[in-house]
C-alpha cells in the first residue's frame, strides 16, 4: 500500500511535467496540423538554454542554487519561443499554412522531411556545440524530500525539486488555458485550427496564428524540458527519448485537443511510475506503450478527440 | 461599391470563371443565380482571396482588392458567409460571433451589433454558450449570418444560405435576410440555387452559367425573361 501511494505520488509529479511537455506539441499539432518531429530537439535546446542561463549567464550568482534553476527554466521559455518564431518564419511557413492549403496532402510530405531535417541538424549541431557529456540542472532540492504523513504509519516522500516542477507545470497550464479560452488571441488560434479558410474570411491572418502557435508550443515545451532537467541528466540526443512520449501523450489526449494533451502526458507519467510496482524499471517504456495500445484500441479518438473530421 | 471587371479564375489549368463583370452599388441587394458548377462559389472565393484570379480586376470602395492580402479584406468591410456555413465547431456561439468581430469596426460596434443580431436571430441568444458544432444546420446558418453581421460590414456576401436546409428553414432564413436588409439597408450580394426566392428578394440579378454571365437585369426583367422562366422558375 505504501509503495502504491508512493508510486502514485511520483506519477502525479512527473505526469504534470509530461503533460506540459505534451501540450507544447499538442498546441502546434492542434492549430497547424503539422507533425513536428523536431519538437524533442527544441526541448533539448530549452534544457541547454536553461542550463547555460543558470551556470554562465549569472542567474546562479544572482538567485542562488535553490531559486536560480527555476528562474533560468522560466527564462528559457521565451528564448525558445523567439527561436521557434524564427524557425517557423524561415522554414516551416514554406511548407504549411495557406501556402500549401491547396496542395494535395496539404504539404504533409514536405513537412515530414523538413522537421526530420531540423531534428538532425539540432541533434548534431548540439553535439558540436554542447559536447556529449551529460549535463543536468541540479539544485539542492533535487536530492531532498518533503514527508507527507505519517497517516496510519505510512509516509509519502515528495522530492522537493519534482514537487516544485509540478507546481510550475500546473501554473503554466492554467495560464495557457486562460490564454486559449479567454483571450482574443487564444480564440483566434482555435478558430484558425477549426477552419483556416473561414478564419481568413473573419480577417484572421492564419499564417500569423500558426507562427504564434509554433512559438508558444516551443516555449512551453522548453520550460517542461528545463523542469525535467532538474532530475534527469540530458545530452544533445535526449529529444529522441522524449518526442515519442510526447506523441503518445498527444494521441492519447486526442489529436487536436490542446487540453487533452495535458491529460495524455499525465496518464503516461502515472503509467510509467506505477508500472515499477509490478515490472522491472527497464520495462517502464514498454508499459507506457502497452497501455497506449489498450487505450487506442478502446477509444481510438483519444480522451478528448472528436470523431468527426474537421470541416 | 464592388466592381468586378473581366474576371477570370480557376483551379490549376481548369478555368472556372471567364471574363465576368459584375457591379454592386451601395445599398443594393444583388443576386447571382445559376446551376451547380457555374462558378458562383469560386467567384466569392476570388473576392475573398482564397482563389487567385488569372485576369481581370476587382475594386471595392475604390480600393484595388486584388492587391490586398486575403486576411486584410475582411477589415475593409467585406463579410463572407461561406457555402456550407463553416462555423467554428469547437467554439461557442458567442465565441463564433466574437470571431466575426475581429475587424476594427466590429470591435467598436460590438455592443450595438450583438443586440441587433440577437433581435434578428433570437435562436443565437438562446444558444449563446452552446458549441457551434452541436447545432442544427439551420441554426448554424443563422450563426454564420450573425457572424458576418458582427463585423459591421459594408458588404455582406452570402453563399447559398439555403444549402442543405429543409424548405421551411430556408424560407425562414430568406425572410430573416429580407428583414435584416429592410432594417439596416446593408449592401448584400447573394449567390443562390433557389432562383425564384433569390430573384424575388433582390433588386438586381445576374445569371451565371458555366463561368459566363449569360444574363443580367433587375428582378422584373429577369423574371420576365423566357430562358429564366423555363430553366429556373419552371414556368
């Protein structure tokens, strides 16, 4: 019982961060319908950006070892958003949006090749610039825990860094939901996702909406990456490990549902941690995909997906 | 207000519109009728910038429309109520109307517009928090019209508002359009397959067949024309 509660708590903590990571990708897919294979590598850049902001850009000396990492991680978001903005402008916009709306397959083939190419460049470029040594954004909080309880002689230990990661993820998620549901920009993003042609008739610049979504998606995933880096070491090829989890989360949540992607990521975190109760740790990822297949078998549209094609 | 001269357009190598000239004066209600595949929807898409013309000119309020990027055209005062309604299914009725009011004039007049829209199309008020995708075809059509009106347009373009609707619903929508026009004096350009109703409500009409304007005139002239009577009015 104690082991179960401990795994549940660990699953919720990591699940919230996975959820945020998936939402970044889900936003891009939901609004643009572009399959971005480079998204894990954008996250890797976010991890290194947070790392260098912390160690080299003076955040550490100014904010200290406990708060500093989180400040750097939050700053990495806007940095990657700007980076994503320009990547969209220079590359992605040529194979997506209104330019390809009339093409057969809406330019999906070109998008596949392009985002795979970007992924390779970022991975190998990362290897040249950052080197292959494992890096991490450790804080003293990463190796200490809060004790919940004891309740009926059971105590649950919550890793302090991971708990703060979860809180930051939830705050980001709430802010993003407010942005998407309440603001003019958010509503126009959803309109552009629902029907790009009709959005153009409303006077919404669909290509600009796509650029906004891409930048936001990169920034959000960068923050999630930074949060993961407080507990997991990373390297230039780390994106490959996460991009699969991201897609599983987005598909579980329902392709195109932005909020659904969060619950998809949360599910994956929970399954990953709970599976350690019955399976060896090496099979964590196998467990994720077993559950993934089961859910897709019974609910192919995902948790929040719509069965109807968009018009 | 809207002047189309010698317009030709099509998809890839297939021409759909051939040397079309159409004039819509301020305050006029102009109907373009014709059979399926005559190019009516393509004409609207060309005006809105979704289809690129291969020749000709369009001016709106003295502005060369073809030089204006498509998303900017709504901001000039053109509201396009598209074929098949195309409301935003995952947005609520109210949010759909807000999307209509993305233009500067729509934002400025939001309060008074929304009151008038709710008065003309009360079903939108009842269902303001419902997701547009869950409404019936007729309700979605009313939402599409309301969304167009929310931009405070100078010109309202309606692409087959009766498409796929029960005859009684279509009649109701025509009735609403006439009432809206009577009260607001809005300039309207209507494309329709229901020729009799369209010619009855409009003051000027064009008959489009296979990409050509084959006939034009005011509604009496058109309704008196033998070809129109035989081909479209079944008389």
